């Protein structure tokens, strides 16, 4: 009977988790901006807390909103600039890209790959450019969720102080409030480390392209900086533009291969060694859990889900570590057991 009850219990848990994931997938137009809003609110919450102690509440609220607006504007402004610069490069090297694509198809056909090689005069890379442009359009469409995200942020920042007071007054509210403080601290450290590593990745990519004499070196550094905010996926995407342009700029295959090896080495070393060491035990997710979380949330919420996958997993594991019944989940994921003497104040 005990074994049967345990089986029924785990079946209910599995069914509830599956249903919850399905609901997240169907409700992604709402749950995705809500997740981003909670993530950003957790980062700027300490600013509002400190300002509320010295100034009227509207000062902290307006300051946090301005900080987020500036951060969003800088990020998407740089992203749009990178897209425009790549577009200019495609236009400048249009003929060379056509020739390189034709050469690649000819090589594939000569080595037995089932490809159709058109005449070089009829060769047009337009469909590929259109596909790339369509990809960027889908990315820009996801940016349309920013409006709803900011609505959630505005409403949340207005209510966050009252919400904290309510949790403090509840008998079991303090563990939840402590978990929120820890999540906020980890999110801030995650953003600081991610920004530093992204800047270092962009700088090294720029210097590497500059040393090799690769055109648009600053553009490739900028793209590497922006895309590095998306773990793993962004690192792969950042390698493609410099390799493609090296292929059409130089008349041999040695330089494109060198660019591939160099940019990949930068991404691998910084992403797999420098980044984890800087994050340290504050985040303490195993590499396997990080990879799974990126692909899991990316499967549910798309590219934006891959971006927020690690913070979402950090939040879940932090909450699990607060309770004895779920602490084993946090331990399996690599999260440390919270210090029982920690009061959660920063």
C-alpha cells in the first residue's frame, strides 16, 4: 500500500509538471514577458529599496524605470547597429559572396554531395540573404514583447514594497522573502559576469580580426559582445559572420580556417573556463544543468527562452534549496545549501 501510494504521488507530480510545461508553452505570449519582468525587477529591486529609505517612493520608482530604459535602449540599439553593419557588408561583398557560394556548391558536387550547381552567371545568393533577413525579422518580432514586459515591470515596481511587507507579516513568508533576496543577488551577479565576459569576448574578437586584417573587425567585435548574452547559442552564431566574410575577402582557405579556429577558441575559453570561474559558487549550476536549461527554455519560449533559461533555472533551484522536501533537487543541480544564518539583506 505504501509503495502504491508513493507511485501515485510521483505520477501526480509528473502529470502536474507536464501540464505546467504545456501551459507555459501555450501561454508564452504572456508568461515570457512576465518572466523577463520578474528577472529585471529582481535586478533593480535593491536600488528602489535604498532610495525608498531616503526619498519619496516615486524617486526610486522613476530611477529604476530609467535604468531599465537605458539598458534596453543600449542593448537593442547595439543589436540593430550590428545588423545594419552586417547588411552593409553583405551589400559591399555581394559579388564575392555569390562566387564563394558557387565555389562551395561546386566543391560539394565534385565530392559526391547531392547538390544542384547553377551557372555562375545565374548564381544569386539572394535566397540566403533573405533567409538571414527573415531570421533577424523573427528576432525583432520577439522584441515586440518588450511593451508587455514593461507594463509588468511598471505594475510590479509599484507593488513590490507592499508585497514585501505582506510577506514579512505572514508566518511562512520569511523563507520566501529570503529566497527572493538570494535570487536578486544571484541575478545581479549573473548580469555583471555576463556583461564582463561579453565585453572581453567582443574586445578579443575585434583585436583578433584587426590583427588578421579582416574587414569589419569592429562589427564582428560588436556582434560577439551582443550575442554572448545568449549562452552557447550566441557563441555559435557570433563565429559565423567573420568566417563567412573571411571566405570572400581572402583568396585561400587558410585565412577562413584561421578565423574559425581563432574565434572559436575565444568563445570556448571564455565561455567554458573564464565565465564559470567568475560566477563561482554564487550560481553553482553544473554545466549539464546549464545546457539543459538553455535548450529546455528555448524549446518552450524560443530564442528569448534561451536567453532567460539560466536565470529561470537559478530562481527555481534557489527556491528548492529553501525547503527540506525539495533541497535534493537543488543539490543535484549543483546549487549549494543556503547558509542558515543568512538574513537575506544586502
